[in-house]
C-alpha cells in the first residue's frame, strides 16, 4: 500500500485541538494555541520538517508541541474528521501555494478592497486611518462599507451619519487628489437585508448616491431549511448591487445557510449583480466550492473584500484572491482589478439597467 499522505496544517490543527482536550493545565493551553495558529502557519509543517528545519520556527510551537507534530507527520494517523463548522476553510499555507501558482494579477497588491469598516460603525479605526493603511499596502482604492442603521449591535449608521461620512470621504479624496495620488475611497454601505429580501430602513435616494451597496444577511443565520427564495428576493432588491458574504458561515460557529446555489448564482448572472468573496479567514465566503458553482452559473461580476475592522485585517485580502484564482474566476469579472472610476461606473450602469 502507498504511504499515507502527510497531514496538512488543517489536519494538524484538528489533531492539536483534539489532543488539547485530553490534557490539562499548561499542556492543554499550549496545544490549543498551536491548534488555532496552525491554520495561519505560512508553510506546511510537513514541508518544514522535510527541509530539515525545526518545527519551532512555526508560531506557538515549542519543543514539546513540536514532538507531537513530528510524530503525526512521520506516522500519519487515520484521516482526520473535521467538523462541518470548520470544514472547507483554506489555511494560509494553502493560500500562499495557490497564489504562488497563479501569478498575476492575483498576486498584485495594486487592487481594490471593496469591504472595509471603520469607527463609523463597528471598526477600530477612523476612515482616514483605514484609507492610509490600505494605500500603504498598495491598494488602488477601498470601499467604506460601514453597517446600516438597523444593525444596532454593530452601531449601524443613520441617514445623517451616512451623509456626514460621505462628506468626509469626499474631503479625503480631495486630499489624495491634491497630492497627485490616484488612491481613492469609495462611498458605500453594508446594507442589512432581512429574510424576506427587504432591506434596512435607509433613505433610498441616499443609497442611490453611493458608489456601491453591499447587501448582507445578519439574522436567522442558523436555520437549516433551504433558503433559495431568500437569496432570490435579496438579489431582486433594487438597492442591492453586491451580495456580501453570501452563506454567512463562520469558522467554528456556524456552517452557513443552505440553498440551491446554481439557481441563486444564475439569478445573480441574469440581473448582473455581483457576488462577494469575503476574504476574512473566518468567513472565506464564498467558499471555494461555491465560487466554482458561481463561475459555472455564469456570474458576470465578483467583488472581493477583506472585511477589515482593523488596519491589520486589511492584509486578509489574499485569502479572497486565492479562492477566486482556484475557482477559475476570470480576472475581467473581478471589480477589484478595475480602476476606481470603472468600479463606480459599474455601479451606476447596474442601477440604470
């Protein structure tokens, strides 16, 4: 029989967490830390070991944890059963491997980030700091997508607060333009969409003035029944231009909503609506298999967002780029790879259509 394949970092994460449950005290804590961090190791642990380098190079791996990992890599245990709420998420090592093989434009930093939050709702930094940090990463523009009024837990914006944010974004863009800097901030919102497809109580005329409107579900996220009609209604909502983090899954917490995804994506294609790939590692939504279904259904536009709530989280965008590349998304269908004016024109044309 052929040798069993070396466990991946995702497999090792599960093994570490399972082992932690059998330990107590500092050993349990060490295994838990390593189990959480394994998904963010930049290289497969098996490759590190094969290269002759110490596993202690990896975050949260000390000598004792390294011994446990070495044993599993050298004598792979039976296939690891990953719980549904943790299944189907790329590790950082997998993201790097995908992007290394994909090349341009997927590895470029000169792309837009089309979901970013600030202190205007539930983010940690003001719009000016988020814009400056994104520009320093080489991004071409960001969409400020703070939450709408009804999402109280996220400090959603009222109409007047959204107008005020728009004025501040215009002033910010004027500063960039005055320096001859092509970077741009877009006026946008993450609009709460309800199970019947209707959306939050924001002034429709104000929404119409925005560059982008992302529509997202934030309630009834654990129902097990098919939600196809819910998605179709959301896509038919005239305020919604982009369907954000569609399945609403969350690593370790919920598996996400279920639907007849080919039918949902076919409707998005028919209407010309964009489907988002949320790049937050704990979301990765669209997941890879759904992104492939969206491509097969003929979705014409994809939007990628880090869903950053801190400046550091702006670095999440490669997770979305890797999913798009691995799913066979054509670069010309990705809003992030267009110039800011082209992104704005897309939203305007979709509304007019």
